[in-house]
C-alpha cells in the first residue's frame, strides 16, 4: 500500500518507521526541506517533499500536523486527491477536527493514536511507539465503512488496541483523563510557588519528593500543548474543571470543618476508584 | 551506642537494619509479640519486647509510631528514662508533635526522615532507605545542643541530608509539597469518577494513560495516611488548599473566558517553575 504522511514529527515519523518495516511505501510531506532529507536518511519515508502533490499517489494519508494546521492542510491537499484516497488524522481532539475536515473530504476517518513521549519532532520518532496503546477511531454516519476498516487494519498493524466511539464522546473522555490533569497539575505548581515566605518556599523546593514530582509532571510540560488542548476541547474541559472544583470544595470543607469521617470516606473511595483507570497500565 | 526504637514498621525497621550494620546495639519495642520475634529473626534489632522498660538501657530512642500514638508513647516511656536519654521522633508533622512531647521530656529532638515506599510494616523494612533523602530536624530554644548534634550525627550515618528548620516552617513546607498534592490528586480521581454517562466514564477509564496515572498516584494511596496528615497539619493544609483553589480559579477563568495569552503565560511559568522543586530528584 502507498501511505502518505503529512507532518514528520514524533507521531508521523514513528508511523513511517513502522509502516515501512511492514513493506508499505511511505511518502512524507514536511514544510522544511531539511526535515524531508533527514526523514529519508533515517529511513522514516521512501520519498519526501515539501510539496503536497507528492501524495497524489497515496492510497491512505495520515494527517500528523499540529491540531491547528489540520483543516488548512486538508484544504491544500484536496486538489491532489482521487475519490478513493482515504484521509485520516491523528489529532488529540476530535469533534472540531472531524467537523472541519469531513465537509472537505467525505472519505475521511477521524483518529487518535494515544501514544507519545515527552520529546517531540522527527528526532524523537521511534519504532513501536504505538504498541499496546489505544488507537481511537471516531467514525460518523458519513464515514465509508471500507475506509474505516482500512484505517483500523493499519492501526492494528502498529500493534495498537483499536477503539471506536463518537467524536464528542472521545473529547469528553480525554478531557477527564488527559486535559484536566494538566490544569490540576499546573495549578499545584503555581500554588506552591505562590508561598511568600522565601525560607518556607526554599524548604518546600528542597523537600519536594516523588509525590510532588508525579503530581506536578504534566503541569510542568509543554505550554503550547496545554494551550492547544484547552482551545480545541474548551467546552469539555470547562465542564471537567467545574466538576473538579466542586470535588475540591468538598475536600476543603472536610478539612476546614474537621469532618474527618467524611474525608476518610472520600479518600477510601478514591483509593478504590483509581485502579479502574490505571490497572491496565504499568504502574 | 545503644539505640532504642519504638514502632517496628517501615521506618523503625529500616533504621534498625542500618544502625545494626553500623555496630550499634538496637533495642526494639512493638506492641505485638510476633512483630518482636520477626524483628529479631530479620536482624532488625538485637533485642525486642512489647515492654517499654527494655529501653531503660538506651542512649537514644527513636519514636517511630504513627503520629497519633507519639504523645501517649512518650508518657508511657518517661518513667523508664534517665535524664541523659535522648528522645527523637520521625513524625511527618512537627509543630503539634514537638508541642506535645517537649513539655514531657526536654531532652527531645523533633525529626522527620523524608523517606518511604508505598509499602508499610516490618516486612517493608529495607537497608539504605534513607540514603540521599532529606532528614529534617526541628530544634527549639529548649533543645539541648549536644542532643541535637547526636541525632544529626546518627541521621548522617544513614547517609541522609540533614536540614534544620523551625517546626512551623517544616509544617508549612510539607503542606505544599506533600499534603496538598494528596488532596489535589484525590479530587482528580473523584471528579473523573463523577462522569454520569457510563459510556464516557468507561472510555475515560480505558484511555487513561501515564498523565492520569502520575497525577492520580498520591490521591489513590493509603486513606489513613491522608487523613492523619490533614488532621495533624490542618491549619497549614487549609492555607495551601485555599491558595490552590485561587490558582485553579485563575485557570478556569482563562479557559472559560478564552484568555489564551494569559493561559499560555501561566503554563509557561509553571513549566519554568517545576524544575526548582524537582531538579534534585530522579525524574
């Protein structure tokens, strides 16, 4: 199969490595000529060009640009496509992306491979990035069944676990477990840093250990990514933030009001609930 | 030196292993006769008994019971002590503990070795638990300088980094980086679990990945520990929780009001601030 990839960063580059190792021909597009040359040199693609016309020959095209570039990339790509060409994306928010791309190209399958590292860019691309990770597909009534099956087949060939859901369901789910944690965690760092006594702040920074390290990790990550999540998944994130604030208020009430048995019950419940989210993961 | 340890759990047991390996004689007290026997069999102590009178021979006694038992243990222990006997504790909150013990025994040094694992009890005891960890000592004006030096020397012999501060400063610092994260993280689990659509909840549980795993870790831990932190460090924790809520409100305002440059600035700041807390740790 001829597979096109637009955007040769961590995700696009890692896909190229895997698809080529499965004997597909991979055609890559990056805005930078130097990235195209590096991608060929690293064996990420068979051919590469800054020119989208290269993808006229592709059977399936993976859009791997940042979220904000997906719709414009589609518009620029459409003139080169034949009706049989399947378009799919890897955006981490689905409803606004699906709504922006589907009217432009009906042979489209929304997707979200839930893999990543703290690194980004072509240099971070690696084989087997998607092994045992969720790969979510978000078909609509307009999605051709055969195209959905083709993309699902390719996702499974990366050894991903394929899940299907509606774009809106996807966005609500990831708001909880991916976008809300960033804001929760960032607020923790900002709160600690707000300590006005320099001696106490210095002690806090010195004593911080694994608990703080883990709770603050995603809040200290790439600010552009956090911003983009918030912009694209705003309604779901606002809902999650409001639910979070009301849970926090409950805890504050318990501590302020010395309602110790309520607090113990709440902490026992979270201790029982956490495994429902993380038991499938390496701890 | 003859070292007494009351409470043969993770902390007390691990101290016993290290002190014995440095040729000290270790005398252990545990309420349970079986724990005493196991401690001798594991080489954690030289002698053990459920009877505090065993410690009449000790030069320094480490109180390693849970926070709520420290004051009562001291009261029961005092009849057996000679004035030269140094008492020190390992409680994770200092001001209320120091205020409860010092009037009973002036030859006292408040301490907090900042080490631990997710496990507890004698079975979890291990050599070298304290290596490279902070060991905080919180002397007051009443603390004998020589006794402080003796405890600091023993803490350094565990290869800990010894820090000195006031009990109140300690409690404010650990409220930020140890106790607040538990409440922040527990609120996250509770908020996610509050999703009412069972399909979306199921997707959230399925898609949860390393970001959720890390941010939720300390909120899914031992509820008794979380409760005890809140009870003993309540004023500091309330202050930290209120500062946290106001940071969270700022973020919610940014997202609700689409103040994207404010949000980007905030996330850039947390990304710059986090290393001040965690750069000394393994990431």
